[in-house]
């Protein structure tokens, strides 16, 4: 019985955890990921029920190791999908975030890299902008006194510090483009940093957009916040 309980909890754990690498390397589709999550949760519940039955009817065979393994694996298999669901409900269901909602930075070198992406390269539109205003009102165009060249260099350094893949840097145009790949699923999100002159100051705008998925679970806004914090450190 204890072997069965541990085995079922392990299956539940693998149904959830392996979906990321399997999707990342193109073995399964995104829809299959959610199916894996669903069955992982169901299997975890089954493992916990079996554990309870063992505790009731075969207590003498129950060991601390069995309890610890079953609870730990089931907690991960249930907790990961539910935490993602909870996060999704707490943020706007959008995937295109920009500090400039009137004239969002336009991708240049990254545009052809998104040719086959489910989410098109064009900005998502006013409906998305309004949801961003409600969900992330703090994200606005930034003002700096540094020169365009200094800011481009700093933005490039920030991208490297954050582990992004640099795609394009153009000092004369004041742009830096980069791609960030998530560790678990390998989702690719693209960033465009645009720096323009405004008298004695420079306007800096950032756009972060996911290639797949209707909701980014708040990742693009989080990435912009990370960029701003790191940029302030680099410019000190």
C-alpha cells in the first residue's frame, strides 16, 4: 500500500512538473500543459485519499517517509497550478505592456522573429491599454538627464545583468531590443527600450510583450519593474 501511495503521488508530481520542459522542447502543445495540470491535481487528490485510507485501515504499514513523500509531492502538484491560477485572477488578462500607451515602442529587429508567434507584433490596442491603466497605473514614461548614448549603454548593461538575450542596439535611434526566455516553460517575451530627446531631458519607454498566451500572469509588468530598478542601480 505504501508503495502504491508513493507511486501515485510521484505520478501526480511528474504530470505537473514535466509539462514545462516538455513544452519548452516542443514535445507537447500548450493545451496539453493544462491537461497535465488538471490530471496532476486529480492524481494528487487520489494519492492523499489513498494515504488517508492507509492511515485508517493499515496504520501499521504507514511510515513517516511515506507521509512526507506523499504530502510533499502532492503539495507541489496541487500548489503550482493553483498558484498560477490565483496569479492569473489577480492581474489583468493581457500580455502586452508599455510605459507609453499612446505611442508604444515598435519592435524593429525583433519583428521578424515574431513572424510565427500566436501574438502578433502590433500593439494589442486600446482595450489592452485600458486594462493596463487599471492594473498597473504606476507604469509611465521615465525622464532622465543622461545623454541618449549613456542611457542606451546603461539599458544594454541592464539587459545583460537580467539575463536577457540582446537582439539589437542602435545608439543613434536610441533603441535596445532583447528577448527573455522563462526557465520552466521556455516562453519567449520580447522587450523594446526606446530613448528619445525631450529638450534637456531624455524620455525612456519600455515595452514587454509575450509571444504566446492571452495572459502573461503579470510577468511583463514585473519585468519592466525589474528593468527600472536595475537601470537606477546602473546609473548610480
